[in-house]
């Protein structure tokens, strides 16, 4: 039951934390589990959308959730490639993935012995995927980001507003990750949605699925 207000729409979602490999057994990563992005994919399916989920986790959607295409992308480079490929087909894109900010310049195909591991790892910045998508965005497309941030509510919202503008997004979900009930790996979350037109709405602490529905309600309002 419920709302079918996304019927006929194609929703693209990315989820999870990228892994930036140093060699096949070592990587720089982050604590994102992909739960919020997966909940967004489920909510979109429930509302009648055709969904493409690009996830860093192998089997992110339980069977029987409905029409969804799932692509696995473990590194930011794989994520970037998959998102560029899917973006032209999407009416609404929600970038919930925690994409790394830096990666190792060294990326060996074979496991390095400890003696060959540099103690000063040379890093490089990872290109910003949503900013790249924003630069290719058509007028009929909507692009939404997430901003995971530590700090008090005011700091979290200020950082998210800056990212919304800098990355060229239509909206952003400011998401505090310093409490046990919100953020990485938890089943509950809390966010303030901020639209580029200034419209703003905060959710209570709620399930990640409810937060996903509230995000679609916000985007449709
Ligand atoms: O700057 P920050 O990582 O906090 O921004 C978060 C938003 O930017 C998320 O929507 C995330 O998916 C996106 N992002 C990205 N590519 C990056 C880093 C972040 O698409 N390299």
C-alpha cells in the first residue's frame, strides 16, 4: 500500500563506503555500511519507481523487493564509472554513498610484504562524483547529496549548505554522525533536508526507511 507517487520515475541511488586499495588485502575505507542508501532504494521501489542501486556491498537488497537493478562498485573509481553510466537514465539521483576523499597512489596487484609497505603512504585526492554529475545535469534531473558531519546541529547544517552550493546539488541531507542513534551502521538516523531554494525540513530520529520516505516527501513537496 502507501503512496505510488514515483511511478514511472527512474531513481538512481548509491550506497555504502568505498574501499581504496593499497594492495589486494589492504585498503583505506570508512564505516559506512550502506543501510541508508539501501533504505532509499527500498522506499523508492515501494513508491513505484524503477530503481538502480550502485552499492559497495555485494548483496544489498533482499529478494522480493521489486524492480531494481543492482551494480556493485567497491572503489571510488568503480563507483564513479557506474554513476556516469547510469546518471543519464535517472530522473532523481540520490548520492548516499560515503565516497572516500583520498586514496593511495600505490595500488599493487599483488599482496605487498610488510617490508615493502611504505610508512609514508603517498595519497591523492579522489575526484568528487556528485560534483561531476552536477556538471552534466539536465534541467529535468534532480540530484541530491548526503553530508555526514560531526558537530552540533548548527555546524552540521552550515557544512551541508556549503556542500550543496559548492557541489551544485538540488538538495542535500545533513546527517549528524556523532551520536549512537544516527549515522554509520545504525538502524536509525536523523537528518535535515535542505533544498537549494532555501526550503528546509528536519526529521525526528527515525528508522532509515522512514527517513528515506521523508526525503521523497520533501522532494515532492
Ligand atoms: O564532501 P562530502 O564527502 O561530505 O560530501 C558528501 C556527498 O558528496 C555525498 O553525497 C557523497 O556521495 C558525495 N561525494 C562524492 N564523491 C566524493 C566525495 C563525496 O560523490 N569523492
